[in-house]
């Protein structure tokens, strides 16, 4: 009797090894993609809080706060800005709402600020897809909220 492996045994062995290698390569690609999403999410959150901090430097007489006071309790679009360093085509969108004091009137200088950050990853994967009007984000963008006292 001859010693060694038959052709069928070799085909099965090569098939199993090929399956293991393909699984490993696909896992590495997925890990790389998730790493990019996590890195961009961290950058986006930092950008959102940075925008909230910059809003604190505005004056209460700025037009957006006057409008928010007039539309008491209604969210007002405060601007959409491109970002750099967060994926591709990153956008930061700000909304401002004058907080209600009691049931009907708005406080003079306290506003809720909401920031949404959207961007496009490699491979055209979108985090917080842009809506038709190009302003609002949908599908789980990075979001930060804060109450801000404007003087």
C-alpha cells in the first residue's frame, strides 16, 4: 500500500484552508471599516461640542437668537457648515431653540443648541445621510445637545 494523501483529501484540505484565509481577509476589511467609522465618530463629536462652545460666544442680539426668541419653543435652523478631516463631504448643522419659561413665555437668554454632524466614508458609506434639501441629516448622525446662556 502506498503512503500519502489522495487527490480528494488534498482538495478538501485546500478548500478548508481557502475558506479560513477568505474569512480572515474579510474580517480584516470589516475591522478597518469599523475603525474608520469610530475614528470619524470621535472627530465628529469633538466638532459638535466645539460648535456648541463657539455658539456661547455669540451675542444675544444676533439675528438667529432674535428669531428663536420670536418663534418661542420652535427649533430654528442656524446654519450648515462643511467640515474638514471628518470623512468626505462632512457637514455640521446647527439648530437653536429658545427655552420656554413656565408654560408660555421664553426666557431671554437661555437657548437649546442642537448640532448634527454627517459625513461620507470611503466606499460611499454615509453616516447621517443628507436629506433632499441638503440641510438636515437623517439615519443616525452624530448629535450633540446643550443649553446655552447667551449674554
